[in-house]
């Protein structure tokens, strides 16, 4: 049978960001897939040698808008480790609050996009309507909806007063009820299951061997989440990774759905443990040496390698984002799929291309 | 402060990566680090049970290393990126973008903002060859 090469992307209705896949198909079956990047490469790592280490916070926040807070958290933790300082307890708990709010709105955004990818428009709109409540919390507590810019070296720059804490808790009650009302639709609806169950299966062994990260890894049955490293305030919170075993699009979707509810629980736990205290410690000296630091972003494990030389400029900032890790597994599971399933499977990794290319 | 990393020679890399894979380590990524005008090192990061094990492999700029992509398919993307940005080539790369992972020709790459490209374009008969020998930095 003759083979045909079909271009998928960089502009495609299901892709929020540009990535190109050259799909080789025989009839309706994909037999090869070659990803091409480069549409949003900005060279942000290189800016580390041109900007001082404090300015780099604003730069790493712009690696990715949707998980900007967690990028700066990872970076600040790395610099703090290098300089031998630790953020105060209140700051570490506040970091948990905002990072879990980021995970929550990222997962709601993705769940909506995923519903849209198989034509479930009303579910998409419902999920994004719920997400707006979280964006309101971000805006009210930090001044910004997306790039909240709360992290500084040594702590955070924003605080929550009692009235704000009560309002966040009240909002989360409503958000949780709204999310739970969609649970049976997201997990059991016949339309959803038909387009997601048994599609794009990544086995547990393959996920591990291919270096998958985040819900892509946990949806295949590997219980690994960087929050188990107990960074920020996670050492004081009850946390277990959410795991599904089917390894298909449904499993990845279900992991994100359950993690949304888990994030609400973690925000509540962190708010309950907030005690009066400083927001930041004073920073003295310049970063020197090298560290590796890891955090869990909505899309999975994010690794920063930082190298300082005792000056204002770092010698190297290396960022490995989760989508970068999930592209090889994606390229591995596409062959064998029906062409019509490709958009759903591509979206199931929650691709963040601005993160990937930096 | 320094990270815990074992320094090995390039010739030992494949054997060491095979050993780590067989012992249940997951390949995380690689980091390229410039040391001076002529020397670099590549850090290979592996994880098992949330603990990182790192290999440090020294290499000259423009040098060559064995590719891990045949053993660990997930390495192909980062190896192509390192080739794009630091001109290190990898022997046995299973998906080789020939230095164009980010879709740029050497000519346009040389003028990209903020990119640390060290690849000099091949002499070209094209009319814009005057700009093709710029070294982007």
C-alpha cells in the first residue's frame, strides 16, 4: 500500500501552541511520526549570562505562562540551595498555595481543551467557566491572572490576610462542587470513553524507559511525582501521587481530573497550616557552585541545573521541562493509531511547546 | 556547592548508561555546560526512586560523543538540541535532525537573538553567503 505523508500542525485546531508532526500513513493508519520544533524557540537559557540572577526570576516565569509560578519556584529553590538559605515557613506554605492553584487552573484548562479536541463543546465551556474562579483568586491575591510573580530569592513577595484566606476557602468549596458535578461526564460518558479508552496506550515499562513525566507517567501506573521530594511546604502535607494503570488517553485525563481535586485539598491543607511569620529571608552574597533542583509542574517533572560563579550572572541555567520529556513517548505511541485519533492522543500529553523550546 | 556526579570518559558512557538502565534507573535528561573557550562537559541525569545519579562526561567543543538514543530513545531530542546549540555531535543518533531541530538554517540561526550557536555555516554559493560565516553568540 502506498504511503502518504500528512503534515499535522504547526497550526491545528487542537493545538494551543505550534508543533509540527510529519505523519506517514498507510490508508488510515499512522506508521511513522516525526516531530519538528522551532516555532517558539526564544533562547531563554542563554539570557542567564546576560541578566543577573534576580532578573532571571522574571525570565524563567516566562518560559511558560501556564505554570509560571512553578518555574520561578524551582529556580528560586535552586538559588536558595546554592546560597545556603531557606525560605521562611510561611513563604513555603504560600508557595504551595499558589503552585497548586496553578496546577488546578492548568488542569482545568487542559481538560477543557481535551473535551474540545473530540468535539464536546459544552464540557469545554463548563470547565473553562470553573477555571475562571481560580484565575480570579490569582488576580485578587497577586495582581495577575497568569504570571503571578510571587517568588523572590529567599521567599515570596505577597501575603494573604485572613479575609483572603476565608474567601479562597469559600471559592474552593464552590469550585470543588462544580468539578465533582462533571466527574461522571469526564470519566464515564459514552462519547468521552469512545474517544479515549484504549487509545494511545503507553505501557508502564515503556513510560519508564522512554523517560515520560507527570500524568503521562502516572497514567501508565508509575507512582512518581516530584512533590514526593517534599520541597516548599509539602513536607508538612498529606500527599500521595495520583496513579491510573490503563496507560491510555482516558487514564491520563483521569489522572489530571483527580489531581485537580487533590490540588484543592493541598491548598486547604497549606492554608490551614499558615502561621504568622516572615515572608522572606535576607539574601547576602552571590550564587556560587552548581545545583540540580526538581519540582512537579502540571505536566510533570521539571528539572533546573544551575551553575553560579560568585558573580551577579549565572554561568548556566539549564531547564528540562516535562513536555520535552513527553515528546519521545508521544513519537513512540503514534505509529499504529488511526489517523482520526492523532489529535486526541497529541493533546493527551498536554503539550506545552513554549516550555519545550524555551 | 557541587552536585554529586561521577566523571567518566566518553568511551565508558554506553556501558555506564546500560548498567544504570539495567539497575532500574530512568533517563531524565542531559545538561551541556561550557567550561572555557574549548572545553565542555555533558551531564547525564538518571533517576531511581526520586534520587538522581549524574554522570559527567568531558568533551571538547565541536567534539563527538556516543549517542544514548539507541539504548534510551528518550535521549534523541536532547542530543539533537545539544548539537543545535553547542555543535557536539552524537554517533548513532536514531533520529538525526542534522543540527536543525529548531527548524533554522545555519544562516538564520546565526542571527537569532539570545541563542548561543557555535556552528559556522558551510560555505554556500548562495548570494547571501556573506552573512553565512557569522558566528552567533
